[in-house]
């Protein structure tokens, strides 16, 4: 996903990539060697087994119908529009690290992805 901004705590991770799916509101984040399936609609995050994700050049293959397992323990889910970006921020656990993802919006305010 071009033009996205990802922050883990207060720093940008050295290795990350953000992918969008055909289903609106569902993102797949590669954070270092870990994959997180983020469902903005249901406010859930799943830790995906890297073996289930196949990289093909700039794209990936992953089935949304595959069993994602149990959702991760997250708290402080906050989502809002910040200018031409939609900001999503949540915390792992009650006092754990937080993840901040900003994705671009269209000029009319609709999500670009």
C-alpha cells in the first residue's frame, strides 16, 4: 500500500509492508517477520502464521477464508480521520506496545483501499 505510515510505539519499524484486500476494511501488515491480519470492521487483529502467506514479487497470496485462529489481545482501539489520512491505533494487551497505522483517503474522504 503506497503512502501508508506505520509506527510501532514511537518509531517506524525497519521492515514492514502493508497490503489491502478485496474486502474493504481488511489489511494485512507484515511487521518484521510477523503477519497481522487487521479487520477494521470488527476491530480485531489476528497473528497469521507466515507459512500461510506466499510472497509473489510485490504482492502476496493469502486466503481470507483460511482459519486465522484466535484474535490477539488488543485494547485502546482508536480510529479517526486526520486530514487526508485515516489513523488506526491500538495497543497489544492492556499495557503493551502500540501500533499506529495511517492510510490515505480519497479527496471526498472515502477510504482509498
